[in-house]
C-alpha cells in the first residue's frame, strides 16, 4: 500500500465522519440507513466509488455516528438498540440542566473506546481468530445463556401499596410479565420477518429496519409526544464531574461489553453494555454513562474492524454486512489503515461532539420538543416507507408493487411499535425487544428454528 | 390535581410539574395507551402473520442477485453443477446451483445438513433443484443458506441408455445409464475414486467423490474385469466426459460380462483403428524384451502385428516364459502406432491370454548361425544365431552388453536384465567366455546388436572370467583411470545413493571407493553380506568422479564377498 493510497483512505474516512456528523443530529436517522441508501445507489447506478474507498467512507461514518448519536439520544430521547441505556441517565442529567455534561461524558467514553480498539491492534490478528476457533462450537449455548440472563435478571418492581394477594403479586410482576410478553412478541415478529418477510427481496438487506425503528425509535418519540416534557435551559459546563479513575473503570467495563457484543453474533451494544455493567457492578451514573459511551463505540466500530482483522475477516454488524456485499479486505495493510482511520475520525468526532452538542442545546431551546418529536416521527415513517419502496423500484418492480412495499414496511413498523410500546408503558426493559433477533436466531442455532417456524405456519 | 401524575410529587396549582416538567392537565390515561399498545401488537402481529403466510416465497434468478438482496429469503431454481460436498466433522453441506443467468452456492449447516442427509433430500450432481433459503451476498460470491430441509425440492430426470464411447462434452449434465467392464480403479486423491469403464465402443470414467460415499454409503469394492451398470450424470474434467452417480447404489454389478473389444483380424487393422480396443488371436512369431518392456509378433494368418507389453504389464503375466515363439495367444489391447507401424498394446496382464505356450528358444533350431562379419544393417530385424568370444563387457541401467568376436568380426550381445536373470550360467558369462546366442539383430546408435528373447537363447560354451592385476586399495592414482584393476579389502562403510551403493574398502594401505550401480548391486551373489567388516574382492574399471577415484565393476560376478 503506497502512501498515496493510505492518505486517500484516510481522507475518505474523514469525509465519512463529516457526513455522519451532520446526519447524526437528525433524530432517529441511523447511519445504517444512510449506508443502506448508498448501497442501494450502487445497485441502481453502478459503483460510484471504488469499493475499498466506500469501505473507508463507511468506517468514518460509523465511527463518527457511534460517538455523535449521543446527542439525539440525550436531547431528543431517540435511542437505537445500542443507546437505550444512555437515555435514562441522560434524561436525568438533561432535566438537571446537565445535558451537555452527559454528552461530553459519553464522548469521553467514546474516546476511551477508540483507545481500547487501537491498543488491541497488535494482538487482534492473533487473539480474535483463536477466540473464534474456541467459541465457534459454543455460540448457541452462550447465546441462550445471554437470553436467560437478560430475562432472569429483571426483578419485580411493585410499590408494596397493594393489598396482599393477587393484586399485590400482579403489582410486582406486571413489569416482568410485560418484559416476557415483549420478548415473546418481538421474537414472533422476528420469525415472520426471517422466514416469510413481506418485504421485496431487493430491500432484504434492510429487512429489519422497519422492525427496529418500530421497536425502539417510534415508542420513544410517541412517549415524548405524549409526555409533553418541558426541557429546562441547559448549562454548558467548562468541566465535567468525573475522575480519571472513573474514566478508566468505565472504559474497561464498556470495552468488555462492547467487545462481547461486537464479537458475538446477534448481541448488540446495549446487551453487551448491560452484561458488562452487571459484571463490573457499576452503580455510579457517571461511570455508567462513560461505560455506555465506550461500549457503543467498541460495538459499532470494533464490530466493523473485525471485518478487517487479518486471518479473521469476521462479518459483524450492519455496516460489515453491507460492505461485505461489495468488497473484502485482503492484506494486513487494510487493517492498519482502518485502525488509523478509526483513531483519526474518533478524535475528530469528539471535537465535533462538543460543538454539535452546543448546537443541539440551542436547537432544543428554540424549537419546541414536541415539534422536533413530531418531525422525527415523520422522518422515521418516511425512511421506513422509502427503503422498501426504493428497493422494489430499483429491483424492477412496478409503481404499484413499490408502493405496496412501502406500505408493507409501515405495517411492520406499526406492529413493532405496538410491541415496543409495551415496555415503555409497563416500565419493563426495552432490551427485551431484542427478542426480534435473539429468539429466531437462538432457535436456529440449536436447530429448532425451522420446527418453530413450521408450528407458526411459516413453512409452506 | 395537587400531585404530579408523572412523578407523584406535590405540584400545587402549577400546570407543569416543577420537579419533572410533566404537564398536569390534558393528559392521556395510561390505561388507554396500554390497551392501544396491546391491540396494536397483537392484532398487528396477527395481520402481519396472515399476510406473510399467504405470500409466496419470491423466486429469483441467480443473475438477479445483488447486494441489496443480502439476507433475502428467496427461492432459486436450477441444476446442480458442482457438489454436493459434505464435511461430517463440521456438518457442512454445499452444492452449486446454476440457471441460465448464473450460479449460486447453496449451503446447509449442522442440523439442517443432517436432516437433509437423513431424509435423503441432498440433491445429486445434475439434479434439478428448487431451494428456498437466506441469500448471502459477499463480494463476488453469492450463497444461499438452507434453513428448512423441506424447502429443498429435487427433480431427477430419467436416465437414457448410452454406450461409453458415445459420450461427448455435449452430454454435459445429461443423465445416462451405461454398462461396461471395470478397467481400472484408482484414487488420484483421498477425496476421489475414479473407475474406468469400457465397452466395445470406448471408455469413460466414473467419478465417485468421497462426499458421495459419506452421503450415500460406501462404494462396493470393484475389481478390474467386473461388469457393472452405472446411472449418473455426465460431468466434464478438462473437456473429457465423466459420469457422476447420484448414489453409490447407482453402481450395480452385472451377472453377465460386458465385452470390451470385438475380435478382429490383424490384417484388417489400419491407421483408422488407432485408439480402438481390439481382440486379436494368433501365433507368436518372435518375442523379446526391450528397454521398457516386452514385444512379440502375432500372426493370425491375415497379417502380423507387434504386441507391446509395458514392463508392469509383462511382470503381471502369470507365466511370462510361455510367451515365446510358437505360442498361441489371444490379446485384447488398444491399437496404437509407433514409427509408422501399427501395434496392439494391452494395458493389463489379464488381457494377454496364452492359449498354447511357446517352446521358448525355438528360434535356436531355426535361426541360421552367421559369421559376425556377415552381419550388416540390411539384416536388421532378422533372427540370427552368432558365436564368439567375449572380448569386452559393459553395463547400463537396463542390462549388460558383451562384445563378441569370432576373429573376423564383432557384434554386441545385448542382454536386458530380464534376459540376464534368465541365464542358466550367468557366472560363466564374462570376459574370454565362448558364447553362442540367438536373437533379433537390431541397431542402436549405429552399432549392431543381437538381442536374445530369453536366457535360453544364450549358451555359454566355455566359461570366462574377468582378470586384472591385484592392486593395493591405497595405491590407486589418477593415472589408473580407465584401466581394469582388482582390489580387495575389508568393507569400512556402505552408503546407498539413488543409483545404487557406495562401498568403501580398505586392505590396510588406504581406503578406496567401489561404486556398484543398481543393476550390478542387485545381482551380486551374497550382497546381503556386504556390511562393514566383510571382506570383498572386486574387479572393475578405475574412474574418477569429481576428483575421487572409484572402482566400478561391470558385472555382478566381478564382485566376490567372502
């Protein structure tokens, strides 16, 4: 790899980071959707960029997004599946006029995540192939252990104000029941989408997009609309309430969770962060926010970096799956370039975070929270309808079939929204919505997926 | 409302909670939202399920698959053009499906692969398959993962009966039924068994990949000469048709023999028959070894043809000695042409059937004894008898040469190793021996040589012996190169090399190397006793090789182990 190639690759990554920084402010717009539209554009128009440059562009985008998506998560309460945990402590900070500080704490965590990934570089080509060789035959039961832990670690949340008997029992168990129902229903939805998706094949690469938007984003937006929360004026602090020791602890915990999620199939950053948080007994909000910042960077970026690791080339996460359809890295140089790009764009994104958080504070001060939420909802529904419509259209469908594909996307999103509202309204964990992936894939891994799909009438 | 309905704290007359910011009035009851959420989830899921189960799995063509179809659950229809490949350790099964627009690799893992195998749903090479699964697009490679064994539907066309020689590359992927005789069975690699089948029209290979045996059972042990019927699909290996059965059960032994060649008359053979398998019968007119095997002439009354047996074929004969002039023989072999002359080349020993043994050395009584001075190149090909004294000996990898001299002329008596081994008295055949021999007169690099067919054609009338002055092992010098000397001494060390043995001997005056070429070493009487410490006497030519002097005996009898 020549110096010119190296610099060109870095420039594309920086370009991707700048694009993502602008888009990250748009609530609920996931970077995978943008990458998906670029893939769609490639399919429709032919390659407009050499695939190796597109990969670097995507790497810059995902690095920047993983740090900057904190802003809408905290100020607009619109998380994705890996930032759900940031929202609650973030909201707390927001209501205490400390939204800026929360964003910076997450950003510090993001920098810690980038540092952890850079430190792993020398050992990654030996560590991860060996890990995969060891774990490959155990993935199925490990995944079910994760599921079991996720479901069993939720405790009854009663108020103890109900009279003894069934009513008191239900008071304690209703959130647990709601969590199980959420997991079960989202799992059923996952089965339908994986075995008999009503979306056209040409948009299959974003098959789960309507479901994820419905499960995670729309319920938050609806909650924002219904709650009519008035945001207090935010204070832009010149220092943050954290010590280096807490940053280190948060980084270690977050990196553990993020790496677990990045390496392990199906497990997302939220689940990884949750397990790592429990494993390292975090009780401090600051520590928690930092660790979540680390976790989501390591999950998003580390997952994509695994695709570049020599001798591994593991496809984890939406970005890697999308890039793998067009290109595969071949040399160790690709990996070192990717790490360099992550470090450069990670640092750049942190500084962008500081600036863009101030911008977001000004925005929420001037534009009413409900209006932003409403606009977000419209944007979400447009994306949900546009992806399958465009896929069908580019795949050679008729206008009618393209329109139907869009409506199908909205139908899936609507159903997912109903499921996603259950934990919001009953106060259970939103992470249970990950049943959409965990249940069908977990059952597939133990060879029971087809049987269950048969029971559900999904196999003709 | 004095308390905030959102956080429960006292708010007094405020319209918004001063603690959590929630509005106090104009609120939607949570119960309503809960009911709406449950309804949306349950009814929506039911509606989605209703629509999904009534939607057919979309069928796509291989060439249509693009990056945006990654993870699509689709059906692809086509014909299996590679595989199936099965790896029991990892439980991985794959095959490649092709339609008019391209190819897709289809894969199944562990439980799905096992279910496909157990239910006999694994498609075979050439099968028409309709399979549904999840598409994976990775760069240039497209694959489809089977999740549901029931989503694999296979259609196997009827096989058409064909003669082996009629198969051409145009029959690629055609399902055929052939009958033939097992000609050979070999394993070019651990993962493949190739069975060559022949019938009267020609030959073709049956390819049985290891994966096929893992999926359908062990192939029955086949021996050359057995007749079988095979049903399979025509594949191509470098444009040569091969038949790949769908199961090992499609290779069936036949009770009756399938002929591999039709009887022909020798006189009818022409250049046009080259490559054809024929059966000929007749009388052996002459026979003799050559550097790579054995040749004999076969005359059936309509003409004569040379039959060539390669060394391995010749060594496989149950009674090679019977293959002599006068023998009645039936041969099945392939017609070939060498230097403009037609030859029949059997490739298996079982294809040479000696009906009546030849007398061996019968040429002795019929061949005229000619003076050596009368041997001229225009007599090449004749069988002649010669007599003379051995005046020189030589050794080469395929045999030994003895120069005969009758006072008026000289000729080389060439004995191939097989002939030399057949001699009644090899010890007497050495320098100064009186010899009578009968053989075909041939020429090699301008030198005439008489080549007996067997050891019986060589008669040692008076034994000879190599003689040379005895020298001390340490006395040899560069000036001795090219002279014949005798040395004796104790063996100090023995080393094998690619062409034979190096033996160092020492009589107390110094060490000298004795080089024994393999043709000599293998025939030295008592060679097993040639170990360090043993005493040997050697007569040989002194040669210098890379500055080292070595004594090279010409004949096995020139080495005596005590």
